[in-house]
C-alpha cells in the first residue's frame, strides 16, 4: 500500500511556514527572513520514503492585498485550497493576532479550513518561548476553535515536535500512487532557487520598503563541470531605490552578491560566478505585463 497526497501549509506572515517546510524536508527550499511577505511564490517540496510521498505546498502568508503583486500571491493561496488532501495550519504561539477570536484572513479561507471534508492538522509553532502552562492553553484554544483538527505543538526552528507531526501526516495521507518522480525534491527549476537566494539577501540587508520593491530575474545561466556562470538582474520601481540598492561604489550590492553566491554554491555543490545588475522597471508591482514576465503567474 502506497500513500501520496498534497499537504498544503497555510498561515499568517511570519508564522514559520517556510522554516517548517525546510525542517521537514531537510533541504533549504524556501528562503527565510524575519520580515513579513518573504514568501511570494507557492513552492512544492517532496518528502519520499518507500511507502509515502508527501507533497508539501508552502504558500505566501495570508494578507489583504494592497497591489497586484499581492493579489497574485493570494491567488496562489486560493489555488492551494483547491488541490489539498491535508491542510497544515501553522500558528505562531507568540503572536497574539493568531489567538484572537477570529483569525484575520478572508472569510472564504476561514470557511475552507473549517470545512470537515478534508483533514486539518494545526501545528502550534515557536512554543520553545512558552511555559508548559501557556502551551496547554494554546492547545485548548485550538481544539475549541478547530473541533475536527489534530493539534500538535513544537518548534520548527529547534526541530521539536517534527517527528510526531510527520508521523501524523503519514497516518492520515490518502492511498495513492506517487504524483512525482521519487528522486525529485521539488517542482521548481534551479533558476528559481538561485533568484530566491538573491532576494533573501535583499530582505536581510535593506530596510523599510526597499526589498518589497525588488524583483529578481535570472537572465543567463551557463553550466560547466567546474563552475556555473550566472547573470541576474534586480528590478526596482524607482531611480532612488536603485541608488540605495547599489550603495557607494557598489559596496552594498557587492555584499548581497557575495552572500547569495555562497548559498548558491552550497545548494549546487560547485563554484559559482555571479554577476548582478540593478535596473528600474517603474511600478512593476502593479503591472500585469511585468508581473507575468517576472514569473508571478
């Protein structure tokens, strides 16, 4: 008997969804920063063993869209509601907004998660910061709010509770043949991860609105036996943002490139030559054409 299914991870920004995905798979498939809206794309990551294929779907944090980029991000969340076999709802144990009477997301998502026709697993994350009494209180709140859910707790960052979570997901996963080649770990191409490593460094090294106005495109990727040569363009919305991004004599952009290159080399297992350029694409976040060209479909 073989089991296979889509485990679609949902939650508010900064709940720890991407950290949990990486921890469950033992691979860095999703970039992680302390800033909200780090995840822009839906990412599939595959867990495979002899009898199981769990297809984890990491989605952007659920927000009310303010511009077209965010609308497309939320479309990815909506799509994940349609093909799910299991919903995995991640709640931040330390964020009071996750424990309000009504979760602050659209009613249609609330309705879908609460529907009894699909299994729901609630993972209370970041409990390493709480006392046992506080964890018990959070567990009770979840059991009352999600009466049909399996509720577990732990810490994705500290790798606690993950074995129990994986065991639960395997148990309730439906019987099915594998959907993907069991040698694969994701549906995304290498170029996607290379671009994401660059965007992660932008989020880490720039403040305020700058990283949210940035998009990354891989213009050229040449593979060789000993080194991969990559040329990437970073797009911003205004000329002033370009100047900030580059820094004095290119100093700030050099730091981004150096750190991103090291992550790429670790991911690819080989040397990388990385060339970065910054270009202005005015108001790209609200342009349907620009968003499609940049891969936000």
